C-alpha cells in the first residue's frame, strides 16, 4: 500500500504532472544535441562540447544528492527548487553571448537530472503496490518519448535561425511545470531519519572530473603539455583520488564504491563507463554529420528539422529493443545480452565507415546503433541486480546509472575534442570536422563496443562464491 493516501482522481493527476515535469531534463539534453552543430560553428567544437559535458556532469553528480535531500526533507519539496534552478539556467543560456555564460547556464540546467529519481520516490509513496511497476515504467517511458520529440522540436527551432530559442522554449516550459507542480502535487514529508549528506563526495567528483577534462582538452588543443596544464591535470587526479578515499570510508557515501569489489558489479560499471564514453555518443555524431554542409567535403547538409525527423525511427526502435532485451535477460542471461548489444553497436559504427552517403543509410545505421545502446541500458542493470546482495540492490543499480551518466559527460567532451582536432575550413568560412576525423571517431567507438563484449564474456563462468561477498 502507498505511504500517502490520495483519491484516485488526485493520484492520476499527480502522475500526469510528474510525467510532464520529469521530461524537462530530457528536453534540455536532446534539444541541445540537435543544436550542437550550430553551437560548434559559433564557438568551436571543443568549446561546444563543454555545453554538453557541463550538463551531464552536474546531472550525474547531483542525481544521488537530490534524491537524498528528498528522503530527508520530502521529495515533492525538493522538485520545485530544482525546477527554479533549472529554469534559471535556461534563462541565463538564452541571454548569453559568450561560451562561458552558456556553460554555466547548462550546468544549472543539469540540476534537473535529479527530478526523475525524485518522481520515482513520489510514485512509490502514492501508488498502490500492484500498480507501482506500471507507473515506474510510465515515468521512464516519458523520457523515451520526449527524447524522440525533442530531437524534432530542437531541430525545428534551430532552423528558425537562432539556437538560443531552444533555451527560451525550456524556460517557458519550465515555468509551466513549476505552476502545475505547485498547484497539484502535495508536499509530502521526508521519510529518512538519517540526516547525513555526503557533501564532500558530491563536490569532489564533478570538480575532479571537470579539472581533468579541462587539462586534457587544453593539451590536445595546443598540441603540447605546458606546466600550467600539467599542474591542472595533477590537481584533477588528486581530487579524484581524494574523492575515492572519502567515499570508501564514508558511512553514507554518495556513491558506494565498495560495491565494486564484487566482480559482476565492477564489470557492469565498466561496461556502462565504456558505453558512456563511446557507443552512447551516436546522437551527437549523427546530428553533426547529417547537418554538416556538403561543401565541407563530408556530411549531408540537411536542416536540423529533417535531421531530427531521421532520428525518430531510432528512438522507436530503442524502445522495443529495451523491452526485448529485458525479456532475453531472463532466458539467456544478462551477460550474453550485453554482448549482443555491444556487438550490434560495434557493427553499426563500423558500417558508418563505408555506408553513409544518403540520409536513409545513416538513418538505418542509427536504428541499429540505438537498438544496441538500448539493449545495453536494459541488460547491464539486470546483470548488476542478479549479482547484488539483496539489501544493496538499489545502491548497486544507482551506482551503475551514475557511472553511465558521468562517463557520458566525459564521452561528450572526448567526441568534441576529436572533432576539434580534425577540422578544416570550408567555402563558407567556417570550420568542420574532416572525413578522416569522422572515420577516426567511428573506429574508436566501434572498438569500445567490442571491448564491452569482451569484458562481458568474463561473467560466463562466474559464481558468487568466486569473489568475497560485499
């Protein structure tokens, strides 16, 4: 039974509002992917990569802390605060004319990443126990559907002439979400008696990652490692080492790193990390390739709207692929399904080296790449759950999701750096990635898929007794 009793009509209204609210984060992410080529043209691809990285870093590192604050003070009390901060980020981004302000605005938008786990918690508090899986699936499905629409909408808005209009859209949509939430969702009290919050872990991880990424990007951009760059890299490494030690000994860590002593959980997280670094970056690369002017020597020169429409079939395919992968996990084992998804991704990326001359070819490849990625998203948590101690299943899956989000942030910056390293001027006076640059990205990411398949194969003969229990 739910911990908070609502009438049926009020409950359905609350669920409808939660779906509308939690898709804001999805809009903020995928609509910017559609606009990424325009931002890359204006500020350079390396700098544009930070607009994606800042969002994903904040999203990944604050999801757990936001959920924790909800446990203490009330999940429905934290969401409006996150919405206000996210809307402020949209406003700042819409008004910005420098890459620095845009990156700050994107970081504020990333705070909306904590809304989905908070919505899950509200559903658990209010939904009848037998209906809870359905409503969790509905909230998750809202992300998938909004992503499909976000690519088209983001492309259409970009084609109107100014990518800043995307931020005006998320700003006004966010204001509507705030009004609906405050009007119809009751502010439930917190459920946790433990008030400890791992603020140190929440600060050290994004700071360490951002510093290390900045130092790496600077080194690649200049072609040499100067003393200030080396110093920044060392600071980033020290921050990450401090974070690991702090999480290991913290009684209530933000990220339970001790779970990684169990081999299947470690392999699941490694698979998610490699996927985030590589195969999950297909939307960014695809949207850039589809929109890059033909005059640059590579690309198809499509409008952002058409590129978004070509992305729709892959979103639909990923929905069915995730459902099928979950069904297959119960029959042949999660590690085998991970291998299938990884090999499908690798095949799709390798095919882009030779088959990418028409929009239909790229769209077909996108369907296979998205299906492989969705298979990984469904099968890796299944593997982690199978080998997790029953009393730590939530922590283990939460660790895996945070790993994937943070790796995706790093991957976005890596892809942007690879693009920036291979640019050449075109007849319109702007610089775009070269064909050799694209082929390098295709090969590197395809190899990451093969690496995931290889890592997952090590689970086939594993038994829980092989390693010490967590």
